[in-house]
C-alpha cells in the first residue's frame, strides 16, 4: 500500500508523516503496516527529496520506479484519489490509461474518487 502526498511546502507534509508513523505503531495493524505501507511525499514549491506533482510521477513512471513497483495494472492494483477537482480529473485520466476503471458503491471498480471536499 502506498500513500502519496503532495503539498507545496515541506511543513504541510507533517500530517502524512504522522499518519504513517501512527499506523505503523498501531496495535491492530502496525505489524502488517511495518512491511506493507509506503509513504511517497512530494512538494511542488519548497525544495525536497522528491519534487513535483504526483500526477507527473504517475505519468512518467518515476513513482513506480522509485518504489520498485512493476506492472501497475487493473488486475493487481487499486487506487483511492482525494484532492482538488483538477487533481482528481488528471489522476482519473492517468489511472484509466493504466487500465483501471472507476467504481462506486453500487458498482465496485479499480479506483474511487473522494468527492466530499471538492467544490
């Protein structure tokens, strides 16, 4: 499982860092998370180890290359997208390029888009 998190500045990544740390220390899922949960933070303004939008890393394959993920596809992989309307639209296009199909409660697919905070 990979949590990608893109923010303008390093300080804004703190929430994701804390979420990953808490999950890896959780009494119920921590042991499993230690081995299976990866965090991939990027920034778009402030200089960091990984710069740029997550959509770019998906499109050019650098996300998969950096995490040693091969053969991302609808047979083995699932995604959940949460972000701005532009990010959601761009990510939807990219995931569909990889062969994933959008799902809903009534028709599960390969990815879902969180729409509660988009407006």
